[in-house]
């Protein structure tokens, strides 16, 4: 059977794409398979199995969808702490993920968790991912340097170059501020167990200062040996140990 | 071979015929033993190593068994055949000793002329047997003569170099004992006479003991040991004794003659009890304890000892039990040590349990111990005595001998327990008794108010650590102090020694705190019977004021868990569905600025920027700086003219070569002039070179090039008169010289 050259070229291109290094279908075939199996288990109502498969998937590679689905699975299992943790992780990877935002808001309201209002700066920062802000800062800094140093050597810049310089200069503080906000949020943790005691002192002998619910967000302020002094969004502070929370970042 | 000869010489076994066959055990190799068996089977005459000597004993000296065999001369057979080995008395010294040792009162046996007689059967030998054996013996004697010369040399060598010589130099020691030292009526004990350090012949004159029947046919054994390269020889004669009544029998001290010297044999006693009384004083409980007074709360390191007389064996049915509620005691385990001690002049095997006692009450307190044991008969113990693996407690506690069940009591152990003295007792004393050291450490010592400090207090030493509690110190005004965590790490199995560690968490309330106060600790020293104060020194602190965000938070009363107050969420019903596609995969979700690749990529725009700036600035300089531009262009022009000159030289074009050479010189010098280089004359060039102090040779070469060019161009000189290959080298050297001029 004779095959047209164009068809041959097309088939060859498909093969190259299929086996090209770094292609999602090739490199992540393991995670993809696990992801599909987990989805199947989820659809059958076997949430424990689905959660196990999603976790195995995350050990190989991360994606927003895996975190999101795992968070949904934990919600089905009434493990609110882990559910909030993985919704937050999904939003770190993609702040504009609408489903994750919606489900996170929903379980917070349903569970009586504190929802801390974001200010405008945070809202702006969350318009892009952290890495996107890093690129913005990079281009802003280098653009500003180029546009400040080169036009004098070429007899002065045009209006366009001046506008670009202005934008670059403006992008620098905005992007750095956004990166700093993300950096601050990197200390955020999620309480994993209900009635977690916030101790007054970093000691097992210490009395509890307060108890907080699973899924509450807190920030690590300092550490002392195996204890972490945290400040929860509820306003409570105290010392907890590593196993009592999950890190968003 | 030498070794074999040495052995048989050192320990010649003796076979005795006519008085019942008896052998003298000694150190020998298996071959010697085999040959001795041949002798016992009556194969003596076919064995070249068998020599028969006739020993004539006086009738009055013959013992009981000898008398049964009949009076008259008795024939003893010795393996060694040579009369040269006989001692002064005419018999081998070991043989003499052996013979005499096994006779009740031998005196000095008289050896008759050696003859080669057959080994007699009981009751004597026939004439035919005697003749046959005599023939064989003569034949053997002939062979012996051949061997004798060789052996004589070997013996001389052995006696010269062997350690046997040192035996004679050893000090002779005599000991006597009964084994076992205590028996029940009807049993037998061995009276053992041990001669150490001598293998000379010895004669016995043993005293008789009323009520104790001694079998005068001793069993003689000989042992050779090597200790630190020295040989130690001992001979033991064991006499079986049988008591006829119960009581204590003492074989008094008596004399024994060894090698002509008289030695004193010490007395030995044998205890004989009626059946059933043999276990009296056989099991004893004792508590090895510190001397009084002891104090309430003091930990007493004691040893509980169970003495078991060496002639019996026991099996523990239970661990020793304490009776007495005035003491607490550490747990007794199966891990006890064993020893051997003499108690009331009797050897005992001892099991030792280390035990910690703590008095609880003051006053005269009584403590007793008891244990259930099964005591086995002494005969079973004796059967095992020669076991290769016999050790002190091999079987007493682990064998399953049938025996009598008994309970062993320790009797009352009285303690004088006192209260700790009130005089000199520090107010903060909390009951520590023993000997201790204290160290403390705080971390961090520079902090802000509200941050926690870990204060570690370590108390180490020996004493009642169970009563060493966390010292309390008054810091409530400056610190928030939480109950410390305590941990004890023992350094011995009883927990009497070790280190107790207390970890306090302190939170300074304000920046006005400057130090951690002293931690009070004192103990009662049992050695000096005084209180020792080991309170720690204060630890300096640097406390900075807390920022607003981390202001010191002192806790309110702990609120109740909040989860119970909130209804169980039921969020799962309204969740948005899961996603069916995985989306893009991310290997590393970390921030980009932590990526090394990202940071390295920042070098690219930096390199581009620097390159653009450098190129642009060079171009601008070339436009603005003519001298710089001339220097740059002169270099290029010189290289171009030189290339033209080389090509002309290769073509043999002298005119072209010299014109190109002149242009190269002009370009090279022209960068120092404002005018065009092509317009430079030789005079100007000469003037310039002179002003730079150029060598005369350079000037001459330059002049010659210019003159040659003019001569060809204007004078019509022939081109063939120039060696252009030489000129190329001259020109290159000249150009290098000119370029080097500043």
C-alpha cells in the first residue's frame, strides 16, 4: 500500500511528539495512569482508594488538578484539614482556579472555619502565580536597565522606549511586592486535626492556650526545638508540633 | 619422637602382676596406653617395651591383697627395660614412689636381680611358659641393647635441656584433705595426700583414726602442668575412707619421707552426719549490707548471698523473697553472680544477687529472706565432680535432680534505721541522699521578651535518684515557668548511679529580666553524714523588648475544645466535581527565585548588555578620537603592506617589494603624526626615529630601504641585484622595532 509523503511526515511528527523528552504524555505516563485510576475510584465512591492513588500521583509529579481532586476526596472523607491544605496548594499553583476557590469557600463556610479577608494588595498579588511575578520582576529590572543605559549610546530614546521604561520601572515594585506577599504566605500552614491545642509554651507539660479546628490557617512565627509558635487566622497563638499541621508551600 | 620419649620417661606407667594388676596413671600418649593394654592381656613377651623386674617384699610389709595372692616374691612389670634408669635404690624413682605409695607401710622394697619373667597368671606360671618367655626376653634384650645407645644420647639431651631439671628445684608442698569433707554415715570419702613439686619416692606412715576405716590401697595419680613456662608436677594418693559412726574424724598431722627428707602432712577432718542431717548448714542465706546507721530514704547497695555447701546441689524453685515491710527492694533477677568462699572452714558455692534496699521507717527494723529449693543428694554431686564442664553452678540451679524440697531462711537481719538529721538541713532539701554533682545550662541567653528559654539541670552521681525531684526555684515574678520534663539515665544495672536531667521551659515576662536565678539543690552525704549544698549559680540573660507583633502573651484559662461546639459539617453534597484531566505537570512547585537555573539565566541579559555597551562605545570613540582611529587603522595598513611586500618578494618584484616596504614603514611611523602617512619623507622619519633614540642599525636599514626604492624607481637599478628573501626578514624585524616605539 502506497502512502503519501505528507501522511508519512505527519505520522513521523506524531511519533516525535509522543517520544520527545519532556512531553507530558511521555514523562508523566505514570502519574497520568494513577490520576485516571484515582478518578475511577472516586467515581465509584471508593474515596480511601482514590486518596491513596492521588497521593501516589503527587509523589511523582504535581498538578493543580491532582491537588484539587485530592482535596475533594478528603472533603468526601470529612478530613477537612487535609482538604483545605490541598485546595490551598492548588491555589498556590494556580491562584485563579475557580473550582478550587469555590470549593474552598464552601467547605470553610460549612465547617465554620475562619475566612480571612484579603486586602487589595493580596488580591492583586493573587492575580498571577508567584513564578509569573518572578518573571515580571525579572523583565522589569532588565528592561529598566537596558532602557536606561542603551538610549544615550544611540542618541536618545524614542517615545516608545520611554513608555516601556516607565512600565518596566513600575513593574519592579509591584512584582517585588507580590513576591514578598507570596513569601509571607509561604509560612502559612493548615491545622490538620480538630481541637488542636495551641500550647502556651513549647513543652508537653504546658497548658493549652486555645483549641482550633482542622482546616484553620495559621502562620509560623518562630520555632523552638520541635515546637512552632503559630498565629492562627482566628487570632489565637500558641505552640504546636510538626505533626499537627501541614505546610502549604 | 622426642616428645614421646619425654612423656614416657616422665611418667612411666607401672603394671603390677601377682598382686592384682594395678596401673599408675600418668601423663602419657595414647600409644603408651595401648601398649599397657597389651601387657594386661599377657602379651608382655612380644612387646619389646616390656621389661619385667622382680620385687621382693618383706612378708610383714605385704598388704591385705598381697597376702591373698600368697607369700613370696612378687613380680612387677615396668615398661622401661634399662637398669641404667634405676635410681640409687635399684629401681626407677617413679616406680619406687608408685610402689611405695600404694603400700600401707612399705618401708624400702628390695628389688632382686632383674629377670625376664613372664607375666604370671593368678597363682603363678608354668615351666613351659617361663622358658618361652625367657627366650623371647633374651631376643628382646639384644634389640634393647641397640636401642639403648640411641636412647642414652637422647636421655642425656633431655635431662640436659628439658624442664624436668627444674622440677627438682621446686619447693615441695604437702597437703591433705577429705573429698567430700562431709558425708552421711554409710558413704565414703577420699583422704587425699597431695605432693607438689617433687617426684621423688616417698614412704608413708599414716596414722590410724578410730572409727574411720582407711583403705590402704591408694589410687595414685600424677599431673604435670605448665605455668608461665615452668613445669609443675604433683602426685596425689587417694585413700578411700569409710566411717563407722557419725561425728567428726580428724586425721592428725603426720610425717612423710620424700627423697630422704621428712615433711609434715597437715591434719584433715571429715564430718559424718546421720542420714537426713546432711543438709544442716548446707544452705545459708546472708545479706551483705552497709553498716548501721542507715537513713530513711537512703538507697542501700547490698548483696544477697546464698551459700551452698560444695558437696550438695540445689535447684531454686523460686527467687529469694523478702519479708519485712520496712524496706523497698529492687527486683531480683536470674542474673546473679557466682563465687566460691570458705565459710566456717567449709567450702561453699555462693550465688550473689545485687539488691537495692530503701528503708521506709525509722527504728529497729527486721528483714528476712527465704527461698524454696530442692536439695539433691551428695552422691549425684560426686558423680559429676570430674565432669569436664563442671562449674560451680552448672547444675545446682539448673539440673533436675530428685531431692528434698526445703525452704532456706536467712534469719532476722536487723537494721538500725534513723531519720535524717534536722541539724544543718537546708530549707530546700528534698530528700536526696548519696553523692551528687549538679550542672545547668540555658539556651538561648540572648532573646526577646516572650521567647522561651530551655534550662537544663543535670544531677549526676550515686544515690536515691528515685527521690531526687525537680528542684523548685522562685522565678514566678520574672518568668513564666512550666513543670520540667525529667529523664533518668542510669549508668549501672541497679539504677543507683546515673544522671537525672530536668528540662525547664522559662519565658521571661519582660526585658527587665537579667538572669535566671539560682536553682537550689542539696543532698545528704552518707560518707560525711552532712548536708551538701549544690545550688547553681545564676545565669546571665540579655532580654530585648518584644516587638508589637510578638508581645508577651500570658495565657488565659485554657478554653475548652471547640470542635464539640460546632456541628459536623456536611460539605460533600455541594462540592464542585473533580477534574478529569490532569492538566500540566509540575516537577518543582517551589518559587522560581530558588531555582539555580533561573538565577544563572540572569547572566544572559547581563552579557548582552555589556556587549552592546562595549561595541557601541568603541564605535563612538573611533568616530571622535582620530589619533585612536589612526592607531587602529595604521595597524591594519602595516599588516596589509607587509603582506604585499611578501607577495612581491615571492614574485621577485623588487620594485613592488621596496614600495610596499616604504609604505609599511610610513604607516608604522605615521600614526605618530597628524599628517597623512603616505606624505612622510625619509627625512621626517629619520628625524622621528632620532628623537626616539632608535639604534643606528634601524636607521641604516630604513635608509637602505628608502634608497633602494628610489634607486629602482628613479635610477633604473637592476632588480636582480637584490636578495629579496633576506630583505623580507630585515623588513619584518624593522617593523617590529618601529611598532614598539611609543
